[in-house]
C-alpha cells in the first residue's frame, strides 16, 4: 500500500507530464495549421499563374504578337527608271515583320492628295500564309470596302511576264474604275502588286500599269542573289512604255483566288 507521502510526491510529476503532453499537442496542431495554410497559399499562387496563362492556351496566336512596323532606317531597294509628273508626290514606305517579311511600298497622289497609284514589292517571310488568297487586301488598298469582290480584268505582258489585272465585280467597259494587279514569284518568294487609277479608259489604265512595272528597277538586293537574278533576267525583256498596246492582254472570265505562281 502506497504511503501518503509517495502519493503526494507523484502528483507534481503527473501534472508536469500532463502539461508537457498538452504543450506537445498544441505545438503539433500549430505546425499542422501552418502547413495547411502554406499549402493553400501555394495552391493559390499556382492557380493565379495558371489563370495568367489562359489567354495563350485559348489562342494559338497571341494577341500581343508583334506584326508589321515601319523600318525608318532601312534604305529603298527599288525605284522607277525615270520620273514624270505623276511621281512628284511619290512616297516610299518600308515595312518589316519579325518573321522576316519586308514590304517596299511606293504611292502616288493626285489632286487633293487623292491616291492615284500604288506599287508594293512584298518579299515573303515566315509570316506568309499560303492559304490566304493573294487578293484578300487588294480591294482595301484600291480604296474599296473589305468585302468588295474582285474579278479578273485581263492579263498584261511585262518584263516580269504575264500580270493579272483586277477590277470590282460588275464593272462595265464604260465605267471608270481603278485597276488592281498582282504578280507572284515562287523563287525568290516575291509578290508584286498594287493599283492604278491613271487614265480615262481601260486600255489607258492597262498601259499605265505595264509601263510602271517595266520601269521598276532594283537598287540593291542585299543578301538575296535570286532577287538580283530575277531583275537581271527581267531587264532582258524590258519594253518601252510607248510600245504598250491593247494587243498584249487577254481577258480572263474567272475570278482569281491566286495562291500559286503566275
């Protein structure tokens, strides 16, 4: 039988053990609580990061992807062989794309700065979409609505070979209308296009476009030997503007959705 003295001596020890157990339990609970809160914070951070990436996951073409921009420090690579009254108000703009494309655009204006003609030489880069019709933006450049359909208005013979002409669908012979034009080259990857409102008749506009293209010359090819070769071969077929006539073109009945070489 335990003596009263022994029972009294054991009581403080039991109290200390109980307090130690409670302290351990509190510490363990706090540790688990901190771990739980930390896990919640981590999940919240990961969730916010995932939400920040959702626009890129929903769209394969990010909205902030850089596009065409003016290259003010680049030098003109093309010119016309001689000047006339139309070219006194010419402007030359160079646009570049991060994926390698370059557009050299020459524009001419008439009275009240009304656009009279445009010539664009587009050297294709990685941004070029082969599935997009080559005439997709030609109507807008002419000054028509983006949904205005175009139809072929014949072919003209130039030093670059046959060039397709376009006009708004339904235009009759007597209606005044600017003519668009397009020439594709696969090697080098090149597209020459534009429009002309010069002339009071369809034959006059055809002749103006043929004259412009025959006078187009290369100033510098940079590191593109195939471009220099293209213009060198074209110069061998060059004709004077005075020799342009109505016999060098053929009417095309079908609307053109050009994706290949002409």
